[in-house]
C-alpha cells in the first residue's frame, strides 16, 4: 500500500496541479459543482504565494472565530501546523471541529481572525488558489449513489481538472483497496466502502494539505487499520494531514501533535507533552496482598512526595523517577512485600482529553 501511496502523492514542495482556476479540494457533489466555477471575484494577482509551499508552515491560524448568529462555533483559535505533520484535532460533539475544517477549506468565511493555508492567506479572492492545494474528506462521503465508483471518481477528477485522470483514479482505487469494486454503484456499497471511495476522491488532486474529517467513523477495525496505514504512508511522503477524530487511540497512534478544541482551543502539543503538563509523575505499585502499614513503607523515601491507595495498588507521587524507583523498590523488599508490579504510571491521551473536558463541564456548572 505504501508503494501505491508513493505514486499517488507529490514530493513535498513539488506542485503538480497547474491548471489555473482548477479546484482541488474534495467535497460533496453540490459543493464541488459550485466550487468548480470558482468565486466570481477570483483575482489571481492577489495571491500572496502562488507556489504554495513557501516556508515550513502548512497552516497558520490566528485568533480565528466563526459565529452563526449569536453562537460561536469556534472562537479565538490560534495554531500552526508544519508541512508533513499529522495534526490531530479533537473535541466533543459540537466543539467546532467540522466548522474549523470547513472554514480553513474555504467553504465558510470566518467571522474574524486570519489564517494562511499552504502559504496563501485565507481570503475570498484566494479561494481557488487555496483549493488547488488542499483536499477535504468530509464526514459524510457525499457521492453520487447511482454512479459507479469509477464514474464518481471520473466525475470528480474532471471537476478538479486532474491531469492524467485515468492513471490517478486507478492508483487511488488501489491505494484504498477498491480496485475490484470500481464497477459497483456507490449506492450498493457499505458505509465503510463508501468512506474508502471518499478517501480515494480526496487523493485524486494530489493535495499538499489533506483534511480528514473523522475518516474512520463507522469503519470496522480492519478497515480502520487500512486507513491508518494510508495516513502513515501519506505522512512518509510529506503530506500534511489535519485529522479530526473521536478515536483517541487513533490520534495517539497517528498524530505528531494534537489540539483539543471545546469552542476555544484548550490545549495543544505532542501527546507525551500533554500528559506531562496535566498529570503529576507517579509510580504504580501492585502487591500480592495489601501492605499492613503502607505509610511506614513509603513515607520519607527520597524522591517520594506522597502516596495513596488505589484499590489493590498504590499510587506514589514522585518528584524524580531515577531516585524514587530504586528507593521504593528497596523499601518494598525490606518490608517483605510480594511485589507484582512497580513502574511509572501511564496516562493515555484519553486521560488528558477526559480531564480537560470534565474541567470544562465542571466550570460550566458553576
Ligand atoms: P461533531 O463532533 O458532533 O461532528 P463538531 O465539533 O464538528 O461536532 P461543528 O459541527 O463544527 O462541531 O458545530 C459546532 C457548533 O456550530 C454547533 O453548536 C453547531 O450546531 C453549530 N453549527 C455548525 N454549523 C452550523 C450552521 N450552518 N448554522 C448554525 N449553526 C451551526
């Protein structure tokens, strides 16, 4: 699969789609049709960075806000994403993730703030130039149900003015393991298979920045793993991926950095950094039977700040792993404890996410 992906995507910085006015972002049929026409105010002279990949920043977002009437879908959001980065965008239902994608994908105008996408400022007059460099795989595949898989891709390849469409359609279908279903009507496909057609469509225009809105939603574990492999392959080729997902283990596995949005941006960083920022360092100790006097074992040890019992195990708050671990081990042996496990406590991205969203819910109740 990785080989196919290599054939499908450009090397970073190389521009393939060169047809003026060609819209490249993958969207549903209605949006695609209107976008193919381009904005009436298109003014190529105002494009700031016609070559696209200027600098190392693929997405730069400053104080961006989108309101629908009095309600803010997202507010005062700022972040940067580097070329070749897989950036996870997480948040609860209604947090503003899809609206952010639609705004950065030029489908919605922001209410305030600014952004640069693939080197081009987000502005109505730059819509066509931005769309040439990005692709969006929306949450709902939005395919023509009566057309076959191949006919759908032909239709979109033509709308996006994809050069050598037949070749790219073939590669895209093979990349998502759908070559043998090319002749099937999309209406006869399962949800997971339609999702794969949507991914193939998103790959057609050879995007520099690929927005994937919940790409594994509703997929079985094997199909989801295929999509993960596809994303890994795209990353290796330097494609920037903006991934919104509710699957936290997916974000932890795939993303270089993640942001958690809950209308405003709550936190941003590498998953490991977020764990360290939110959780104090602790050791977990499990013994065969409860210690008769745990206070005597754990108190006063170097590098140990405190302890608490957590069911059948003990959680030891530590200031320094290298000092505390041997000290705790020695103390347990000295106390004659039958130790089953001793090690640094692991917090998952899910722990980070739940901690932040719970804090928000508590703040909302007060
Ligand atoms: P989910 O995880 O459920 O898909 P999300 O994080 O993608 O949610 P959005 O779809 O971006 O959230 O919605 C953010 C907020 O903006 C919600 O309150 C939603 O109802 C509102 N919203 C989105 N689109 C519109 C619209 N076209 N008109 C009015 N309100 C909208």
